[in-house]
């Protein structure tokens, strides 16, 4: 058996996510936005809860197409609140719709989401060399603030740090994990 990060050894879905996705650089704007929205839904819950519902989220949120999601209205909020395939938290649903509008506002100003977010993390992937398990960092705090300044919600520094790990801005694989340093190689 391959050596993995401890959190990925407890469940086959987590193992597959770890082995195939977590920490691999994501550089496409829409994919980055989708992952940030999913991380927002994970707040207060486990990532496994989100992974089990990821396809339901994609269906419910129009494939995480920001243009379509930005046009959701109160009827859509009520539809989503009744959808057992997602996490039904009104504040998170409304934040996702608002975040689609913020994403599009950035685009309208000529700000590409991927260029903007990756530009906030020079020398990525960053490595945690503290020997401690971090829940946030100065980079996640700065990126959180910059996103909030652009109107995003559910993007606190802890959520943003988890997202940065997921999309490859931070390599927090355990040094004994077979994916350590591999993610940056592609």
C-alpha cells in the first residue's frame, strides 16, 4: 500500500480524492471558483460530506457555471433548500449565488479569477515547514481579505487555506506521502 496522508487512509472516497486531485494545481478560473464554493459548503462539516454530494452540487448549481448561478433567484434558493442532494444551508446557498455575481464582476473589470488568486500566492506551491498542522496562514488571510473586498462570502482564512491546499497553492502532503512534491510536477 502506498504511503498517504493520514486523513486519506480512512475512506475509499477520500483516498481517491487525495490520490487524484488534492494538491494538484488547478489553474482554470471556473474550476477554481467551483472548488472555493464547495469549500464554503464544507465549513463546519467534513470534506467527506461534501465529496459524497459533489455531483448533486454540480447538478443543483448548473455545473457551477457562474453566469447561470448569478441569475438564480429566490425560487432557486427555495428549490435548493429542498434538494436532498446538497447541503441545505440557506446562508451558504445565498453566498454561492452572490459569489457568482462577484466572480462575474471581477471578470467585467478585467480581473481573471485564476490570475488574481494565483497572483496572491507568489512562489506557489507553498510548503508548510512549521511541523504543525495549519488551519490558516498569512497568505490565506490576505487572499480571504481580497476576496471579501470583492464581495465574496464564506471565504474566511480557514476556508481559503483549505481551498489553497486543494487547488495546489499549498502543498501540505505529509513528507512521507507518495504525493509529496509530486503535485507540483503535474
